[in-house]
């Protein structure tokens, strides 16, 4: 089964795999956001984060490569009464714009392996406006000890050093590593080793 088929099968299940509430880390940064900002939600699956960003008054673009996920995201946006530009697109081939977004939310996109990771980080940087805000959360390499979500390949997981090196050209970065309980749908549940990143281009 291909990666595309695997995710299409998962998203075909009833309900929302990761719930309909926003990622806890992203929600905790609401005070950093400003109404009217242009926002991008990267590989946002069934739309929980892009819908929440739109509810904060942001002008939101999102994409995911699963048509079934994007259909669910559009349904969620309609139920919540917000408008979002949602595309079916692959993270590797999406036409990343230049200096377009005030904020980019990239939450749990660790299906991207080390062979493509630098390219995707570079595209994210390109798409941010000067002084733009990048909010990322992912699993730390310690996550394999818990097995409560995320990829099984340790090379896809992050460390502080990896992110410090990747975003050394940012004007400021803040990285937090912590183990905490997640309760996001049925897929991110239980004690997890997380790494949170806040950066300014």
C-alpha cells in the first residue's frame, strides 16, 4: 500500500482522526496572532488547525494531499462558519509562494523524512514574510519510547540540535522539549515526547 493509499484509508474512517479541536501548542499561541494576518496551515489533514486559525480572524490557506481529508476539512469549516482556501496538494509539489504569509502553522508533518526535510524547511522559510512567525510542533526522538503516535522511523523525528541548525538564519527561535499527555482524536493519545518551535524569520 502506498503512503497516499494508507492515508486515504485512514481518513475514510468515520469521524476525525485527530479530533476537531486545534493542536494544544498552536492554541496556546493565540496571543501571538493578529486578526487579518495571512496564515498557512501545512498538511493540515481534516482541518482542525486551519479552521481554528480562521476562527481567530486570520485569512487562512491550507493544503493536504488526501482528498478525503480535505473534504472533511471543508465540512468542518462549513459547520463552524468560516471560509478557508483549502487545496488538495502534495507538500513536495505544492507551489510554495514567496514572502506571502504572516504566520505558518506546521503541526506534526513528520512523514517528511531526512532526504526531503531540508527542502521543505527551505520552502516554509521562503513562504514566510520578513519577520513572519513559524509555529511547529513535532515528536522528539524520545517518542519511540512511548509509541503513542508519530512515525516509527527515528530519522523522521526531531531534536533541538536539528531545528537549531535548520533555522539558524532566523532572527529568533525558541524551542521547548517536554513530555506531556496528548488527547487529540484517536491517533495522538497518551504520554508523548514533544518538541515545540517558535521562530521569527
